[in-house]
């Protein structure tokens, strides 16, 4: 027995619910550290209990104060309620219990969500399930993986971490997942439930899936934050639509789904307009009734993008560094997405010269985001690269690579610089002294990789151009990356050395 004894509790009592033997006072934690349920009310016990060592009978404090039965085991059996069962995920017998104390945060062993209400648990090993999770099928088929069935299994307790195919969270060792027996494919049970119905919309080419309240709880628990693709605001604390292919999310309010029922966006509730709101349903319930691949209409998406760009342009041209940072960060996100705002629309908005100008901002954050935004524009095509060069971006970009630059700036700026270094050679050869200094003075793998890629582009030209690269004094340093343990460093160094060696062979 452990813990201090409350003043009015006796160490031993006789009780009408178990008259054959006396009951001794214990704490629930004393009984092997396992989950324990009261045999009268079936509530999971926390704190003091009365216990019969001969019969393994347990009585929590509130039931010990009773003299007549409430709905207990006998009544549940009369109501045909199953009080003990076996489940395919667990070799031990599971027993019915109630989790009525939210402060103890009892977590389901399958879905990892908190349990409040009926559950089934193993008294031997603390395995506990929602009543609803007992009904999960052993095999399912998800819509984007139709070739094979996914089978439920428990992951090994030890081994390398695996990420869920459908969300950013990792799968817990020993946890319940659905797996394809033929492919490297594992998903949480909660995610599998969200993938039952797919939705299509006119403004986005891929299927969307509804990730609702269960995922909100999981993401909140792990502190995961995801931005909405449409409005760039956080989805944290809200249900969302998710595109698995692009790994992007949308607020519900940013992707209105069918208007045969009217929706209250902030409440995720539908009501019928014709019957004056007498029929009301949660979005989960509406989605459970609709057909697969329903078409979602996007109203005025082009107009919303136009207004978004107008607001961002106004902010990026402002004199307020906070507004500048916010706007250029959103531009960077827009330009970096697989299904992104048109590069041409951003160019036509007239912000490229402003991005170049902001490379001289006193704010480190603004300069960093300007580097990233320009990289995304330059990387689109040689025409965009020449446009950015025409606005005089190269010299202020090189200024970011000074000897006092922070590592994050060196990494981002060398990456951006590499995108500038494709032909024509004459426009970018002035970067060679900076690249030579970087590969001689910096041992960071990412900076070295980016610098080597830039040199590989510059050396992929005529013999005269390669000779200029050689004269920059980079050859001796390029031998060391060839013995680097990382292929990401070896590859660009090998390309560069190959170009230089081929030029030398031509002279022989």
C-alpha cells in the first residue's frame, strides 16, 4: 500500500457487494502498475481502492460508499452487453471498463486518441481500446491504393521509425497500423478512416481528403502546425482537407463543398435552407452520405488570387519591415508550391525589382526571404533568370555571402547563386572569386554542395570558359569533395572535375 491515508478511510472494511471476504485498502498503482477497473461500476480506478486479495475483487471509493447496486455487471449481462472479449490485435482477454476521468488522459492503444467513456482493457498489460476501435476491420482498401488490400498489424516494438503515408506524424513502434503486404505502405488507423471518401474540386487537380476532429486532437497533442495552401494561415486547431499527392492542406472555409446544403464555415455544420434549418448535420456526417468524387465548386478563385496578390504587392512595397517580411514570405510560399501561382502573374505584379532592392534590407529575415523568392523565380526558366539578372540581382546576392554571414544565409544564398550560374557564361563569371573563397573556407556540406553545383554549371562550356574556371584557383579544393562520404557533395564535384579534365585532355 502506498500514499497517505485520508482521515476517514479504514484499512479494512466489510461490504455488502462482496460479503464473503473483507476488503483491504490499496492504491490502484500498488496493483502491479496496471490498469484497474472497479468491479461494481467498471470505471477505471485512480487513487485508493478496496481490494480482495483472494477473489481479485475491486471497489473504488464512490462505490464503497454505496449500500445498493447501480447498473453493474449483472445488469449489463442482462442487457446482453459484452463485458469480456478477445480482439485480433491482442492475445489477452479484454474487459469492459469506463474512462470517466479526463484529467488522467487515458489513450487508446489503436488510434492514440484520448478515451472518455466505454472502453475495453487488458488487466495484464495496460492495452486499452475505444469501444468504436474494436469494430475496425482487419482489412481495408484505400482509394489511392486499389491494387492491394491493406491489412491491420502491430508494428515491431523496436526498429527504425516510419512515417505515416497519409500524414506528417511518425508511426509509433508497437502501434496499430494498416499495411500493404506487397508495398512499403503504412498508415495510422485514424488516417485510414479519413481516406474512405475522396473529393474533387475544379480549382485543384488532385483528390482531397477530409481530416477532421480526430486529427485535430493528434496534431494538437504533437504540436504539429500546417499552413493552408489557399490563405497561408495556420490550420492548427481546425479540421482540414488534405491533398496527399502534393502534401498540401486547405481550411474548410477556403474550399467550400457542395451547396445543396448550406454550410456555416466557422462551425463545420450544414443545415437545410428549405426546411429553415430544421435538418442539421456535422460535416463528417454529410461526407459519410455523399458519393465518391463529388465535384466541389470553387467560387471566384481567380478573383481571390488577384486580391491576394494586390495585398501582397502593397505590403512588399511598404516601408514597414514587418509587413515586408510577411508579404515576401507569402510570395515565397506561393512560388515554391507544385501547383503554384503563375510565375508570370508574380512578374507582372512588378515585385521582382523590389525583391532585388530588399536584398539590401537591414532586416536579416527580409533579406533571407528575398533570396528565397528570387531563387524560385530564377529556377523557373532561363528567361526568368535573365529577367532577374537584368534587374541587377547578382551583386547584392553576392553581398549576402560575405565572411560574416550566418550559416542559414550562406546555405540559401549559395543555393540561389547556383541557379544563376547556367549559361551564358559572360553574365555570371564574376561569381567565380566568391565561389573560390567559399569552397576553400567553408566545410558545411550544404554550402559546399551548392558551390560545387554552381562551378559544375560554369565549367560546362567552351575550353576558354573552363580555363577561366581553372584560373579562379578551384581545382585543388575540388579533389577533397570527391572523397566526401555524402553523394550529394561528390556528385557536383565530380561533374566539375570531369569538365576540367576533359578540357585539359584537349590540350594534350
